[in-house]
């Protein structure tokens, strides 16, 4: 139940396959050994809206426990960097095989730093991106 007079806060997540496809087709990407990040500014949403996150974590990353841990860590770390991202941005993060081991070995702060680096790279203006 929410406070009187307030609507429940909608999660800033990408869930529809059409939204994922738009980010893949029209967005920019950057990658490292453990993650691939796609970003695409959406024009269809008027007014300021927070950056939305979509996750893709395949079975190659690990079993259900490992995949869910990776997704939870990526959501937490994205929430930390989202305020610094431009509003109206759709971001899709793909976890590569080995990501679960990296999180286990180095911790969630390390994967968060890699995510922040890639997010900064894909949101940088084109002339600076080289």
C-alpha cells in the first residue's frame, strides 16, 4: 500500500521486446570482457523521465542462482549511476559468460565500476567518443 494520495512508483525498467529491439538497432554500444552496454535516447516520452534499464543474462553466465545474483548486482549498481545519466535514456546491459565469477571474485563494486565506464562511453557525444 502506498501513502495516501501518491501513486506507486513505476520501476524504470525495459521489459517489452520491442523496446529492447529499438535499443539494439538504433543505440550505441560499448563492451568489455564481462559486459556489453547499449544506450539509446528515447524521444517518445515527453518531460523528464529517468534512465531505464534492461538486462540480458543468458544461461551461459551460470545457473539460476548466479544469474539472479548478477541481475541484482547490476540493478543496484545501475541505480547508483542512473542520476548522472541523461534523462530519457534506455540502457540495455548484457552480461557475458564469466560475469558471475568476476562478481564473486572482485565484488559488486568492481562490476559497478566497469558498468559506469561503459555507460559513460556510450553516452559521450559522438565527436568525443573516438
